[in-house]
C-alpha cells in the first residue's frame, strides 16, 4: 500500500514559570526590547458595542490561585465579525493576552461584548470569547470558552453548549455579570466545578 | 502606540463556512503529553481530570490574530544584542537557530509570529521569580520574536542557554532549551513547545521532556547542528522545524479557491 506522508504536530511542552519573559517582557520587567507587550490592548480606538471587563482567577486542585498563569483570548467584535472580515470594527483587535497578577492571581481583559457568530451549519452561536490558558504544570494549553450568564436565550440555543451532556457543568462556562460592565469568570482546573475544556 | 496591526487570517473555508472540510485535522492527543504526568509534580494539581469535550472547528477556531512586519524592531530576533548595552552583546556560545514552521502536510506557514524565551549561558533567567545562584548577564534579556517569511522560514540569533536545576525531584535539571510560542494561521493551531540541543545527555533525564509519550516525539524537539550552514568564525547554526496542525483540503475546495 502507498504511505500517506504526513508530519506529526510538534509535541507541546509546558510554558513554564518564566513564560512572561518571552510573551509579556515588559510585564516581566524586561524593558526596552519591545515597545509594548503584545495583546495588552484589545480596544485601539472608538470600538463599537458594549465595553466590558472580564476578570477572574485560575484555581488548581487544592484551591490555590495560579499566580504564574498566562491567558489569551480571541473573539469576534460587537457585530459578530472577526478582525478583517468585511465590515469588522477597525478599533477592535479581537485578540488579547494577559498574565495573572503575580501576587493575587487575578487577571482582567478589557474588551467588548462579542456579537453572535455562526456555527458551521449557519445556526448562531451565543456570544462567547475563546480562552487559552498556559502555565507551569500545564503540559498542553487548555482551550475553553467564556459565555455570558446574562444571555439565557442565546445560550439555550447555542450548538456547542447544546452538545454538552452533563448539563450541570455548563455554569462553569458562564461569566457572571457583576455590574459596571464587569464579568467574573473563574477557572477551576480540577475538583468540584472543574471547568469544561474543549478539544477541537 | 498600537503594538501590532491585526488582521484576520481566514483558513480554507471557501464558498461559505458550512461546506465540509476546511477544519483542522484532529489533534493526536496521544502524541502530546498527557495532562497528568506525576513525574512533573506541578502537573498533579494543575491537570484537568475530565476528558475535554470535542466540537468541530468554527470560524473562531479557524481564524486567529495576524501580526504585521511593520511593528517589528530590527533587533527583535537578535537576542545577542536586543537587550545589550555593550556592543559586544551577550556572553555565551553564539548560535543561530533557523528552521521552518510547517503544517502537518509539510506546507510552510507564512507570516506567522514566533516568540522565544530562554535562560542565559549560565542557565539563569531574567525573571523576578527566579532564584538560581548563577549570575544574570547584564547584556542578556532572553526574549525574541520574528515573523516567518512566505515559505515559513524563521531565524534567531542568540547564545546557547545553559542547563539549570529546578525544584521538582531532589536533583532535577532542565537540559539546555529554548521556549517557543507559535500562532500559525488559526486559533486552533496555537502551540507552545521547547527546543532542545543535539547530543545533550540531560534531555533523557528531564521529567518535563519525559512528559512526551514517545522517543520519536522527543526527538522531534531536538534541534540538529547544521555545520554546513554554520558561519565560520562567528556562530554555529542549529536547525529546528516546528509542525503545527494541518487542515482538511479537498481538490474541490482547491478549485473553489481558484488554484
Ligand atoms: Fe525554561
């Protein structure tokens, strides 16, 4: 039989405790190499839509907040368009990168609430932000989604949420509104209320 | 200042997103380290215990941030000089790391951002949480970045990092390594990994390397010394290719793209 010549993906390795040096050098105190840390600002002008802040912490299996974790988000703009789709908001980058505070473990993304984006079959997915988490002790970056607890109707018909068999786990994907445009999204790596992670 | 102008990279989803194909090849999770790898102790409390839930990629997984060359500085990919005040640059064995970012079908991934970070020649990181007794090099920061060219090629100039001890077992050492962060053209290709050096005996003793299930997987992260490419009287060259997930493509789809 003929062989299918395909390469294997490079195996993942942990980002380690010093991930900030390469990915947020100014945050790490390495000044003067890059002018600004990438992903620090997602809003780069008069962005359309509702300004929100997503705050949270990442907890390990013994309930301690990770203080060395780094997170990235990728999302559509307020109209549901990704950055250079026709008509997308030029004042919004769609991509953010933040480290948790080294003392408290708290992270924050200042962004806009995304609009709905179509699923493969054209049905709309509820507004959501894709979230990627890397840290020491995490061997392969964890993928999850931030949905919004105040989007009941859209969440109820979301094609991804709909396929989750254990309905009681869905709240782990919902950011809770706290007023003033702030949402709380804590991630639990293990234990009761372990956050749902995705493989796609 | 806006760090990077970002544009969307749309993967092959011609003629509408609802067509079959266009998604990424499923990730072979048995080839990657498991989440729980007890010999690497920190993974014990940081590994999810439930299986991840699968879904087919959508626009959000098939697109990703795009970074443009105009925001890169001239020394971004030169770790010997990008932090140095001395014109001589950082201390240590001078090397060039070059290679390609490919997808699983062997196609070069063009114009994608590659970020690296590493310890100095003594094995010490410039980081406030780092306490190894080896000294900092005042002329070495340890970060670099570049974009691949149209064929997926990248290149860094740096110094060979030293091995360093780390708190895990009573006497664990990391082999010399460079950390890599790669974007590819979509969110679903996002990858962080590490590059090791040909012939380093510490590779096979390291619990973090050992999280990779197969010797073949480990070998695929070991850069090869390229004496032909080596620059005489200046720097040795190490070759390191990085493979990101590929994407489904059919002839039909290629035609739809006008190829
Ligand atoms: Fe390291």
